[in-house]
């Protein structure tokens, strides 16, 4: 005789993985189309694909699949090793990466970890042309202003995205404003994951200075733009901070742009 559903679900260990895989495809809008290849040689072709797929398309994160897998591996590692602390992303655009963080915690029934969604919700800040000339040039360019719209997404749209996926609950907190004003005094006790995706030097530095001291040993710092040498000084901000704090934890490559390290020392 065939098994009843109640008997089948007792062996449903695969359900979280099935849900998370489906979710990654939905958030990246890759059910029927391929994502742009971040490592392709032609920058012009990449930008064209990026605009079509993310800016004009329905993707809810502009992270490629490899970076969502990286988030998943990091969060799962911190759960498996009982690393205390909440999860934060600084720079969320439409919210997809933070939605995915909440979904991982929900899928495994993890209690006691919150997700912090930090953004101006009005796009990238104006870089100083004197000290940050290549950022200022990119920022005032036509593509950034007219096509990317400085990556501005209204907070209500981000909340709607969370809501649409049944991920908006009391465990999700929004920190609206510039990082220099919101992060330092944010009511976050400890962090296990800090994912920095604010693109620019100041945004990266403000996030490191504002949050790193709260990162647990065994927690992760993920830097989305470490390899984006052509239009940001993100790498410089990270390298300077690591030097100042004498951090020598290995920087691990996710793809040509995104890197992370796992904190091993106080
Ligand atoms: C590249 S997008 C983030 C992409 C996002 N992580 C995703 O999953 O698609 C950069 C975001 O950083 C925000 N941002 C950058 N610098 C900021 C700052 N200093 N303060 C607040 N928000 C900032 C922008 O508003 C924008 O939403």
C-alpha cells in the first residue's frame, strides 16, 4: 500500500534545501534565463546584461548565485558551530540578500537571531571628488544617474518584497539612513554575519568601524565589492581597516569581485 503524506513528511529532511534552492532561483530571476557573468571579459557587455537582468528585470537581488551560495554556507556554518549573533547587510537595494538570510533562519527553525536591513533607501551617497575621484566620476556619470538611479529603492518597496515572500516578521529590523548615522548606535548586541555591499570607500569604512567590534569570533565579514577596482575604493577601505586592526584572517575569494573572511581572533 502507498504511504500517506503524514508518513512521508517524517522523512522530509530535504525540504529546507529544496525551499532555499527554489528561493535562490526566484530572487536571482534565473528560472528561465541565465544571470550575467561577472567574470566576462567585455565590461560593456556585462553592463548591458546587468541592466537588462537586474535594473530592468525582476531580480530582487543583484547578487549572482555564487554569492547567495556564499551567504548560505556562511550562515549554515555559524548555525552548526553555535556562533552567537544577528545578521546584517549594509546596502540592500531591493532587499533580496537580507530576505535570503531571514529565509535560511526560518527554514532551519533557528530562534534568537535577527536580520538587520541597513540602507539609506535613497541610493548611494555623494563621494567627495577630492579624496575619491574615481567614485565621484562614476557617481556623476549618466549610467549611475539615469540607469542605475544610484541604486535607490524605497523602504516600502523593500518591505513589500519581504512581505510577498512571507519573510517580514518581528525578527527583521530596518535601519534607515546613512551608515555613518545608523550603524554605530544600532541596538545590535552581537553579529555572526556582516555583509557589506555599500560599494564606496566611506560606506565600507563606516560599516566596518560601526559594526566589526560586535562580530563574534567564528563570524563572517563578506565584502561584496572588494574586487571592484574600476569605480570604487572599497578594497582600500578594507585593507586599511585590516591593517589598523591587525587582522590577518585569510581573505577568501567568492568570485572576482566578492571576498570574505572569517573572524578567528578578538
Ligand atoms: C549595490 S546596492 C546593494 C545590492 C544588494 N546587496 C543586493 O542584494 O542586491 C548598494 C546599496 O547600498 C546603499 N548604500 C550605499 N552606501 C550607503 C551609505 N553610506 N548609507 C546608506 N546606504 C548606502 C544604496 O542605497 C544601495 O541600496
